[in-house]
C-alpha cells in the first residue's frame, strides 16, 4: 500500500463560488503534486456509493443531494505522508473548528458544505482514486 498519495474533491460549493484556482494554488504551495485531475459531476448512485460508510447517519440524504448538485474537481495528490498532511491542510470537518489558514477555515460555509474532501487512510485513498480515475488518467 503506497503512503504518498491521497484523493481529494473540491466540492460543489467550492466550484460554485469560484474557488477552484485559489484552492489548487494552496495545494501546490503546500508541496502536493497533482497526478490526476478532472471536472466531473457525481450521479446520485455515485454519491451514495462513495459515502456508503455514512449511510445510517442523519445527514446522508443531504450529503448525497449536496455532492450531486453540480460539478466537482476530483484529483489525486502526491507527497510524502500525503493522507495525514492533506487532512492537516484542509482542517476539521466543521469549519468552525478548523485551524486558521486551513482550506476549510478559508472556504467552507458549514459542517455540511465544507468545500473539500480528503481521504482518511491510505487504503481509502486508493479506493477513492480508483472510483474516480482509470489507470491511464493517473500520472
Ligand atoms: N457531514 C455533514 N454533517 C456532519 C458530518 C459530516 O453534512 O455532521 C458531511 C460533510 O460534507 C463531510 C462529509 O459528510 O465532509 C463526510 O463526513 P466525514 O465525517 O467523513 O468528514 P470528513 O472526512 O469529510 O472530514
Ligand atoms: Mg471522511
């Protein structure tokens, strides 16, 4: 299992607000190399599967609605210790708890609409990357 890659999505709220460029700039400036990237929109079935781990949670329906309402930027990022360092860069799930300077502190509106996704383990980074990208789209 490789430890130098993570998967991210710039979520529909971040795309709607025109924050793609600013967030990618911050990702680059933090030492991550983009090894795959595309603008895409998840179907309801896609979002239900991607977030299946949360299917019993009260916010699951809203989460699926939110994540399918417009395009996202999906990307795979490479850096030593990628999963943990990217979670640090994005900040806490709830922007109210996110550290100063983190992506969620800067660009997230609420715990639901929180601008960006970051994988929580090396195993999930691999699963989520394969969910969105074919091998020939990863560099
Ligand atoms: N979420 C939500 N309400 C909550 C917790 C999470 O709407 O109380 C949404 C939010 O968009 C979050 C996603 O569900 O990013 C996945 O939740 P998770 O706990 O995995 O947070 P993350 O790993 O994204 O920080
Ligand atoms: Mg999570």
